[in-house]
C-alpha cells in the first residue's frame, strides 16, 4: 500500500477503505433517498442529488483532471482514469448527498430533521466498523490541499461578507437568516464525517490529523453555506417541499418561525 498519509503538518486528507465500504454505502444511499421520497421530501432529494453531482464535478474535474491534486490507489497500484472516476463518483455522491441533505433539512427546519440527521450521523460513525468484516483496506484516496485552501478561504470570506452586508442593510427588520447558525451548520456537517473517518481509522492518525479536522471543518463546507442558503431562499419562495407551487402572493422574507417543512 502506498504511503499517502500526511507528513509533518501538511494537510493531505487521506482515506483507506475496502470494497465492502463502497457497496454498503451505496445501499445506504438508496435506502436514505427512498425514505426521503416516501415522506415527500422531494426538494431535499433534488438538493442532495445536486450536491452529489457538484462534488463529482469538483473532485474529478477540478482536483483530478485540472489541478492533479487527487490520487487513487487500488491494490497498491495507481488507478487509471476509469478506476479513479468510479471511486470519486461514489465518494462524491456519498458525501454530496448526505452533506447537502444535512444542510437542507437544517436550513428548512424540517419537522423530521432529528430522524434524517440521526440516520446520517449513525451511518457515518458505524459504517467503518461494519466494513471491518470486509478485510483489509485495498483502496486509498489522497488529496493535497495546499494549492487551493487559500482560495477556498478567499471564497468563504467574500461570501459571508456579502451575506453580512445584506443583513446590515436590513438592520431593524427581522433577519432572514441567523449567520452564526448558518456557519455552525456548515461546521457540523464537515466535522461529522471528518471526525468519523478519523476515529474509525479510515483517515490516518498523525501529527496533521487535528489540523486537518479543524481546518477542513471550518472551511470546506462552510465556504458554500451562503450559496446554499441563497438556493434555499429562492426555491422556498416558489415551491413547497413536495414541489407543489407556493401561493403566488407570497412575497415576504423567510422568517425563522416560517422555516418549517409542510
């Protein structure tokens, strides 16, 4: 197995897993999406699938094809384009779907939020333990972040600054979103699966582990939270969770008390 773990304090997120992990995770995703559809959480499903597609474009297109910062090894051998795409497609859809579903149900304050979050967090924490039944890890993924973490930070600062400016313009009115809550959601989403990977041995424990956990949790999902809220805000003005049209006379900003799933 290649040595792809972080060295020193450089942030090089690495995962070591086996085929059983991928198979069981795909089954969970199908069941999770099925439950959302059963309860008519159609908007949540669309946003979750959008997240999976977006992560695939960024990870395979951006990190692998353009910046060459993503590598995948299978059975100790560097994977080709096809093998890399399949692994990254699964990984991107997995975390894209669960991350974006997590974000959507929190922003919308879905009345069944506790069940959706429980399923996601339970799976993140327990799946690695179950997959120990599948034998040793034969798949390793690694991504260097030094080339673009700085730009991610710029995007985060600009996005949140724009959001704060919009909130300050409406000073004295009911805020359409709590910026601290939005930031906390972004942190918790990334921290949840970063922490589960670390304590379950999927991500190597070394000198850079704590830095990777904290920096990624503060930055990588959070930079997109203002955009996620903007999508929710525009969508919510037009559609209910079951995709039925909202009343055309609805023009008021979304208040905290109104952010309940019908």
